[in-house]
C-alpha cells in the first residue's frame, strides 16, 4: 500500500509561536516527522514524505522517499489518489503513533478508514475506494464520512488516542512529554520543557 | 467484575462555568452519566454509581445501583478495592464511550489496565492486582503506572480516543457534538450549542 506523509517544514506549527521561535518550530516539526516516519517503516510501510519544499533526507529512515509538491495539502494528496492505488495518508505531527496503530489502519478493508483527530480533523486515513477524494480542513472527519457515504463507500473509524493526538498548540506538548520518550519528546526536554500540574490541569513550563 | 462509576452531581464541571450555569452543569453532567451507564450495561456490566450525595436513579438503566459516598474520589475507590475483587472504574464524563471500548478494558488480563485521559489523567482502569490502590489527580496516569510497577503488577494501556476524551472544558464540548448523537449531545443541541469552525479550529457557539 502506498504511504504518504504530507509535511510543511518551511513555516510549520504557527499555533506554537507563543512558545517556540520559527527555527525551533522547524526543528520540532522535523523531530515529529522523524518519529512518524520511523514508526511507519517499523510497521513495514515505505513512506513517501510529501514536502512543500526540499528537505534534508539524511536522517530519515532508509526506505523513505521525499517528494516535493508545493500544492496545497488537499490538491497534493488528491493528485496521487487519482490513479486508484490504495493509499495510507498519515499526518507528520503525530509523534505518539506506534506501529500497532498503523496496522489497525492498514488491516482495515473498508473503502475509507479514518482515524479522526481531536477537534474533528482527519489525522490518518486509508483510501481503498478509487473514487474517494480528500478535503482537509477543520471538520474534515465529518466531511470525509459524508463524502464516502455519497459514493457508497463503507467507512471504518479507528478509535485511537495516539492517532488522535496531533500536536498543534502549547497544551498539546504535554501529551508528548507524558506518553513518549522518542525524538520529539527528547527535543522538547532538550529545549527545556517539562510537565507542570496546576489546579489538577497539566501543562508545560520552559526553563 | 465489579464496575464503579464515581460522580459528583452536586457541583460538577466547574471548568464549564464560562458557558453553563450551575443548574445546566448539573443537567449536562447527569446526561453524560446516563450515557456512560447505559454503555456499561450494554457491555454486560452492572454499574454502581458512586455519588457524593443522593441522586435520582429513576432514569438510570435497570441494573444500575447507586451508592452514596461523600469521601473524596481516591478514598471512595480505595475503600472498595480493599477487598481484592477485580474492579472496573469508569469516570462519568466520558460520553463518547462505546460498549466495544469497555470490553477492551474488561478483556485485558493485566494486573492494572489503564485508559489514560488527555492531559495525563486516568479515565478508566481495571484493577485485578489486590494490592493496587488509586491516587487520582492531574498526572495520575504516570503515577498509576509507577505504582503498579512498584508492586510488580503488569500494566496494559488502552489506546482509545473515546476513553481519552473526558469533557471538562468548553473546547471539549465540540468532541461531543462531532462524535455523539446520544443523550449528552442531544442535551447540548437542545441548549443551543452548535459547532463552529474558525481559522481551521473547531469550537462551539451557543445561540
């Protein structure tokens, strides 16, 4: 199965601007990408990173390909879905994902298999139905379900906290420090981030 | 297996005070409790609602028991764990949970099985190890893992978005409207809440 990991490393993660500089956001996004790609290769996928501009591929796992595509996300994915080949699309900001989560996606035989993100996005999906096209935006999970139903494709939803946890905002950084010890978590620790509990709520502080 | 659902319906969900009055918070917490309890009975559990004060049990499913216990959450649960009986504890603010998620918990044979919440809490757990005691607070997931390891109990983590999504803050209400059509979602719709997408982020608005 084709495996795509779209990523923007030029100006990524703008919602983390309050806690990370532009250069730091690039480095953190890169660390998350490497976690995702190495998880995919551990799950026997051969990922193609679909990047908005050229990226250094030296620290990516061996079986990883980089394709540069400066189109918006939806157009870049749909151009590849057009040939009807079964395709797994995994976002690059899911550093908690484990190989077993990837297999839950690839082992589904539904026309469209979706792992929704928190906030109603589509963090990962498998498209087996040749007529299906993506439309990424805020509430894409519900729209993708509707679009699949309209073309009589059956939909399976994957219920995974790890696949649901895309790292977009400062509060999300706590999830990385709680549940991961891999690259993105190490990067945050090296940058001085640590967990803090106040009034029963968990957040991060930076030294 | 014994099944406990601790709940405070006296002054629940203080973090929703910005969008719901005290009376509304009670009604919404009650709607979430009913969703959770009916999911548990559908999964062949016989839940005991451990309430901080007397509650009306008329609209709860038939096989549900109510026990009043005004001790803090941790003490109320540990008093029941003391007899060593295998016990499932499910929080009352998980309106997305489905019977299949409950079975993932009850079918685990680990000494301690934990479904972490977003933010590092413990949203559900199964205790089979008689020596294990709970300690609920902000980062209880990591502490429960450590406590289990200290008594040589093996720990299994359940990776479920639905079990991870406890409804505490206004932003969480969107998850209910996106993923549920049951009691808590109906209550929110009746109260005038609807989904809104702004700048790619999903939130709720109230008419």
